[in-house]
C-alpha cells in the first residue's frame, strides 16, 4: 500500500465554512479540501435568504443578541452569541474582500438592502436577491480554486477519521488523518494531516421530506461520533415552514424572506391562521410557524397551506425573488398573481459535534464549523440567517487556533493504519441499501418529526436498532460504495436524534412532544450530550 497523502491541514466539505477556513489557513499552510461530489455541491449553494449582521444605524448589536437568545429558548451560550454577533460586521467586510456581492441599499441608514425574517426585530439580512448562498459559494470557491496552496479534491467521500488512539500513538487522543473513498476508482485512500476541519454540513436526508441537497447525510456528525467526539442537542431539528408543494417539485425552499416582505400564510379556504398561534404572526420563529402549519393541515386534512405575496407589486416580487419566481413559474404558479402551496420540510440541525469557542471538538486538533457543529449559538432553535454568520465566525476562530497548532503538532507518521478491507466482496444486493435508506427516512418523518411522543420515539428506537445491525453486517461484508457510506452515517445520526429526543422529557424550541408539552427549566435547561462509550 502506498504512503498516505500528506497535508498540513485537511478540510472536509466545500461550503461557506470549509472554504473560508481554507482561505485563512492557506496563508500559513498547505491545505486540501475534500468534497464527495463537485466542489459547488454544498448546502451553502442552496441558501436563499441571506446572512444576518448588524449593518444599519437603525439596528444594534444588543438587539441581534436579544433576538438570538429569545429564539434559542434558554439554551444558547450567551458568550458565544455576543462574540459571533459582535464580529458580524467585520466578517461581512471579509466576505466583501473575497468578492462576495450583496444587494446595495438606497437609504441613509445602510449601504445594503436589508431583509427581515422570522424572529428578527429589525431588518438585518444581507442578501444577493434570493440566491445569497450561491453568490457566496461562487466567490469563495473562485478564490480557493485559484490559490496555489489549496488543493481541491472532488469525488472523495470521507469514510472515517484516523485518531492517534487508532494509530497506536502515545498521548491524548487526537486526529491524525482520514480514510476517504475515491469514487472514481472505488479505492479507499489515506490522508495524513496535523489538523482537520469538519465542514460537512447537516443531516436533512435523515427525513423523508427535506429542503437539503442529497449530500446532507450527516457524514461529519457520524464520523466525529465514531472517533470519540461529543455530540450535543441532536433532538433540535429545524423544519422549514415553507417548502414548495407540487407533485414534480423536490426540495425547493420558499425563502423565509417572502414572509419578511409581507407574505401571508392562509388555509386552502383563504383564512389567515398565524394570529391564533403567535403575536408576530407570519414573522414568528420557525418552530412556531412549522407547528402552526402542521396543526392546520391535521385539522383540515389538506395536503398544503398557501403562502401569498401577490398583493405586493409584481415588479417588486420579480426583482426581489427572481429565482423563486422563475422556479414556481416553471410549475405553472405565477407568484405575482396567485398563492404558493407550501408544506414544512426538514431543514437544519441545530445540534451537532460539540465545539468550544475556538471551534475545537474534544478530540484534539479536530475542528468543526457550520451545520455539522453545535457551537452554542443556536440553542434549541436557530434564528433565521444566523447559520451563514456562524459558519464564517467559527471557521475564522478555528483557523486562528489551527495556525497555532501547526507550530506545536508533529507531522503524523507515514505508517497510518491501512484501510481494513478484510474479506469484503462485491455486493449483488444494492436493493438492501435503497430499502434501508427509505425505511429510515419514513419512520423518522412519522415518529421523530415536528410533533413527537414517547410511544413514537420508542417505535423509532426499536426500528433503528434492528437496521443498525443489518447495516453494520452489510458494511463489513461488502466493498463500500458512496451510497453505503452515507447509509451507515444516516443510520448513526438517526439513532442519535432518537436517543437525544427520548432523553428530553419536555417541550422546548424545536423539540415538541405530546407527552411533555411544557418547558421544564428545572431539569432540562441544559444541553443533551451523547458520546460513544
């Protein structure tokens, strides 16, 4: 077997967090970015709404902090919230220097056109029309691709982290490398590195209906868990209230910014219903709006509710939401004239790999940033458009700490443990992977969705235990494929979500259970922590 490929720093994932970190680290080190498909395939590329930051004289840092803490339902780390919000304006300046564009403003209070979304008391969402994430991805990826000290490796599916404990090295457990499947030739390669950043995104594909891209299979969360890292708050899965409902449309999100610009939610009979659920009506936090829509659908028996922006001027709607307008029009829906049928869908995991304020996990030299991480910013519910800000804030912090680690961490040994191929053979039963994948996503949607109960969670627990046994046996008996790697990770994440949800005997933020409908600050005003024993 050939020696591992050596880099100072490995980045797994090519979204906003991974690219921003890589650009920072390339000032000091040789960096490799591994991405399992194309470099532009990331959740960042799908983000419509924008990035939250205080960029107006009508707004204050204190207001942004207060909004974040309120929506987080008592579980945000206040020191983290203050740090991220205070750094917001400078981080926006950094994006501008990397070539990111935001829609300019025409007022005396701000140089940018600022949107407002659910849970925000002020307009503070910087955006590029309704495709902010795609614009950020374009600019950062262009910078990274042109950088002489950054190597972008497409088509490499991360399989497992290599730790010093696994490699038989002395000292505290630390990350020393990675196994990754080259999807072109089917071979597992070894990568050695002194520092690794997990920027693998979320796990929305664990649910049947999601706004996430196909890559969101929880790979980073599962790999970090297997390596010994602690995961936190996996029960808090955010369901976006408004995903386009159409028989031939899949995963198309209708941005919260539509409601921020006056979009109204209505039943199929034309009744506005949000006033019954929250004083902020359509601008209530996402968990409230998602549960309100779920309640409306269960009461009425309808398949969707309606989101109406047609009362705004047609020219404004087309200019502000060009992508949403064109996409809906392709399905025969003219949003300047008629309402949009919408339903909730799994959108964002507020839990993840627990990090400290520097972005480091409890496996030394293993950092995490973006949706894969649980930093303490979001608490029990994420404030809209705080995620992109969190991604660059912790990518920046992790880069600072990683730079220091490069000076004090020796190079990993060239003799990293070989990949354990064993007696694996080619599988002739790929249908097993597809069947297990579908079963997980269906029972997670039905039993561990927007509304939960003890009985539903117990049913889900029994099913995931059986499936994990099947998947583990299949994994070690046959040559791995990208689908099998993702299925294994998906099953691990599903089990963690079920376990965390079962542990929290209360309703808080994104976790709502019929058997424990009240919030309990005496026993559960704390993170739910899970670590492999």
